[in-house]
């Protein structure tokens, strides 16, 4: 018996992941680059809206509906692809979604009528939107909680690059070459992303690849995965214990994201993001028409105005990542590493009210300064702060969802995408008619009021999250004893 104990103690368990810190950074950079497709396809399009309306002989409000349709499918498609990724693997899902995106972009570049534009924008969204949920799933696979905030911040910062430069590129392309050039740009960019993913990105789903040391076959193989697995196996101690699947292989559960969305500890946090995202996207959707009519700007100038919002978003997500890691480490020290008692809700969401207040103030200042024709520098500063606040809320909640739904991280991110994009689509559809009816200032005052009312629900997980987890663990223990 003593010999058995000695042998057991001599066994060295494998690390959580075989990938080094530098390799994890490369992986996150790849998924972040792929995730920029969703942002580029959305934001690069905004400066072109007035030109598209003119070329296709439709009203601006009708073209705005193409933004609405894009966002509807942006919300729905990740619920499907996220479930596929959690069951069949990250790589196969990436390849499928990127091929769909490429086909849609080629069709949009050649479209000559509004009906085709609407249909293909929906298909384009189906292909691009899931890259965000897939990226969050990959990060959940290869990182632990104490480092996840920083990697999620890096991921969010990268994928928000299109928010900063997308409208600038779109404005220049539309102004110099016409709006069709926007979609040829997306075709080339999407092809590059597909090539990088297919060649380099390793399979990270832990039910297939474990910590990366398990042998994978077929489309799950990649250059980086094969290289690091061979390198690790050569250096692994003979006494180490191979890490088997830490989760059973799953069937595709299409209802998984919906169940996560309506989970008690999830819904309030997702609603917080959704309502703030809705107002944010409503501002961006109306921005081109508002500044053109009020300040008589060109497409290129419109793109430069969008730049302030994008820079604010990047600054926000890079700063919030470090803050999330610091808060988690502080909580871990306080609770001596006991994860059952650790209030993960407070560690991730405690600053949410600060960002919510900042967004409310930014939207109000933007709405009324534009309404009154104040110098354009003031609305531009408001857009910078709006981007900072909105993405800080989104990054905090995204990290929280991956933490509490670790084994279904892609589906958890898809549930967030589902509600925020459906609500965002509604906001984008009504903002134009609202502005026409009650003017810019009162429109965004009304939306700010909705933000304040619906944000109070975040108190539910922060106050009762720990007690809920304890009850769940107790019930699971009782069921196991009965069984």
C-alpha cells in the first residue's frame, strides 16, 4: 500500500494546456483577427449608407433595414455555430463559417438591386458573426481564470480594431471607388483569415484535444498543434500522467445557448450588455445621416468621425482586461483560493455601474450637442467615451460568462450575442423614425432612460450568485448520493 502511495505521488500531472505563453498569444491573435470580420462587415458599411441608398434608388431608412437584418442574423447564427463548435470542434466550425462569409462578400460586391443586398447581408452575417463566440470559446479552452481577463481584453481589443478603422476604410473606399469596393476588400480580408486559420490555428476543444497533447485527426490537425504536441511529448517526464478528455464528447445542442441565456445567473448580466449595446449601435447607425445633414460632411469625413468611437473601444477593452485580472487575483487571495465561496460575480462585474453611468452621460451629451449644432469636437469626444464605456461592459460580462459556463464557452458567448444583436437590430430599426419624429436629443434621452431602468437587474447575480452556486452544488451532491 505504501509503495502504491509512493508511486502515485511520483506521478506528475500534465499542465492545463501544453501551449506556452507566447503560443497562447499567437492563438488569441489569430482568433481575434478572425473575429474582426464581424466588426469589419458591420462598421465598414456605415459610411456607405447614403451612397447605397442613392445608387439603388431607395430611402436611407430602407437601407438602414439592411443593418437591422444583419444584426438579427448576427444574433441568431452564433447560437447554431456555437453549439456546433462545442460539440464537433473549433477548427471545422471556423472553416465552415468563413467559407459562407466569402461567398456572401463576392455576391454583395456584384449586387445591383436592393433585394439581393438584403438577402446577402443576412448570409454574410451568418458567416461572420460566429467568429466572436468561437474566439471566446478558444480562449476558454486554453486559459485559467486568473489569466483569462487579460487574454479576453486582448481578444476584445483586437476584434474592435474594425470599430476604429473600419469606417475610415469604408469611407475612403466608397468615396474613391464606390461602395462595391467595400465588399471586395472584405472578400480579400476574409480569404486571408481563412488561410491563416486553416494552416495554423490548433484544435483547442478539450473533449477532442485535451490540453493539446491528445492526438487529433483530419481537419482537427494544424501546423502549430502538431509542432507543439511533438515538442511537448519529447520533453514530457516519463512519470507524467497523460491527460485524457476532461469532458465527454457532446452531440450538437442547438438549444444550449438559449438555456444559458435564460439561466438565473446569466440573464441579468446579458441584459445589461444587450441594452447598452443597443443604444451604442443605434448611435452608430444614425451617425452617418446625422452628421451629414447637420455638419455637411463627406464620406471620408464621416469615416474619420467614427474613428473616435473605435479608439475609445480599444482603449476601454485593453484597460478593462488588466482590471479584471487584478480584481480576480485580489478575490482569490481574500478567499484563500476557495472557488466555491469566491464571488466571481463581484470580481468580474463590480465596475459595471461605472461604465453604465459613463455611457449614459456620453449618449446624452452626444444627442443634445448634435441636436443643437454644437461644434463637432464635442460629439466626437462623446463618441470616444461611448466606445470606451460600452466595450468595458461587454468585456466584463463576456469574461464572466466564460468563467461560469467554462465547458460551453462558445455557447455562452453565443447566448450573449443572441440577445444583444436582436435588441440591437430593434434599436437600429427604430432610431431613424424616432429621430424624424422627436428629434435627436429626445431620441437619445429616451434610450438613456431605458438603459437606466433595465440595468438594475445586474444586482441579482452580484447579490445572490454565490448562494445560488452553493445550493446547486448541494443538490448535485444529494442526487449523487441517492444514485
